[in-house]
């Protein structure tokens, strides 16, 4: 059943998804910071002017801001939302130093910074575990139902009824594992271990690289063997198994994303698949039309991606802070203020460039550029 309809069907799901994921991320920072004794001055969902908010008993200002594309936790001693050291840190009293983030020990600061992305991974595990325990986990036996004529599978000698045991040495448990491995292939030969008539056989197959358009209109360059599953099933898990399976699924999503990013970096995969906020808004609306379960799945995938991106070693992101802390651990003292400022400027430029590029992809994908060209010509 659709959750929303009309234009609101895109805006509302997008804001819900983004707000929840940002809140989870910043809550991770907040909880660990409080745990190590840091005073939190501001907890903001969004940037820019405050729309509304309130103060809690510890003096933290909880607020919603005008630009709902992120959020931040401002800790005592921070110069602003970027967590750069503020002025006057050296002149703080002993009592103030106890509350200031930048006067905490290195392991404590690293724990606070890492807690945000880790909270996103944990949130994804919780969501998926809840789905696996209630709706069930997609779990299809890795058995071949049909082989398309002229396909890579037929050329490799795969037959209906074959069961996949491993691909390139990685064990296969379900048909979804086969799909994941093949889709990320960029045209290299894969070694397949299959079971047929009670015997194991080793085959070599080179997936066909194909461009597919999904139901959201996004184009994906993927590998295909040309096989169909024998059926599809959902298996409900007990609570402990659900958590374990959700952890495995989160790990698979992480490694798959990293592999896709690496393929883009080396030129084996096009960058047109990289989407920004407009495409996320579109996909949020489309997914919401399929109900709560689909939206929760989408939210879990986005949470993994948000956590992973924030671990990238780019100044401004959490991974950039951790990179500075690693340098501090090696040098025995923090990097100089000027070095950190230059690092943040470079990091900000990289992130801004990436956002502009992703937004351009969104505009092309949504045919806004084509529409504007039509008006001009």
C-alpha cells in the first residue's frame, strides 16, 4: 500500500528518511561524547537558521534548522559545526577542560568521532534484523531454474538444476549471493563451483556486461550470466539468527559499495550511477509507494552508505578527523592549526565538488538539463 501520493509522496518520505538517518548518526556522536564527559552545546537536525528547538536540563540546545540536508553536534570547545578547535582553548580553566572535546584524550576523541558512522551501521543491522524476524529474509536456494539461450551461462555449460556452491572461491549460500557477485563483475572470467547429479563441477564463465534501467529510471552497468532462479522464498529468523543475518547483510552491502566505488575510481564502472539528494528524494518517494517494508529496506541501505561515506579519509568528514588523529598518534602531538585548516579547506572543496557532480547526474537523470536545452534552442 502506498504511504503518500502526489508531490508530497516524494518530499515527505525523503525528509523522513533523511531526518531519521541524520538523527541516528548525530546521536552516536552525542551519546559517546556525553559518556566521556564532553558538554554538548547544540544538537541540530539541519543547518542554517533555527526553525524551532528547546533546551534540556544539561544545557544542550536541541533544534531543527532551515536546511534539512544534514546535521551536527556542537561540543564545548568547538568553533562551529565542523568541530574545528575554537579560540581560547589554552585559556580554559581546569573545570572547563574537563568538559571540552579538544582537551579529551586521543582515544576518547577518536571514539566520539567514530561513533556517528558506527551508529548508522548499527541502525542498519537493527532495521534488517527486525525485517528478517517479522517479514522474513529473502532466501532463495542457489539453484538454476532456467538458462537463457545464447547467454554467458549457456556458453559456460551451466544447466537447469545446477546448484552453485562457490564463485571465485567464495561460498554461495543463496541465489542472492550469486546475483551480488555477478552484478559487480566488470567482464572478467569467474570460476564457478557447481553441484550436478551429486557431483561437483568447476566451470568458467564471463558475465555479459549489460546496461539496465531500474524502475526508478536509474541506469546500471552490471554483469549478467543469463540464468533464472528456481523460485523465491522468504525465511523468518529467530531473534538471534535475525541479528546475525542482518550483520552479514550489512557487511555484504558495505563490501559491495566499496567494490563499486573502487571500480568507478579505476574507470571500470561509469560515474553516472552516482546520485545526489534529488535522486535520493525521487527513490524515497517511489519506494514509499510500495509500503513500510520497502521503505525500511531502503533506509537500511542508505544508512550503510551514510556510515561508509563518513568513514572516508576526507577532512570535514568523520574519516578526515580520524585521519588527523592517526597522524597525532604517530607524531605524538596534534597537527598544527594551519595544517588542519588547509586540510579542512581541501576536504570541503572535495565534498562540494562531489555534491555538485552528483547533483548534475541527478539533473541529467531527471531530464532537467534536456528540458532547459529545449527551452534555449
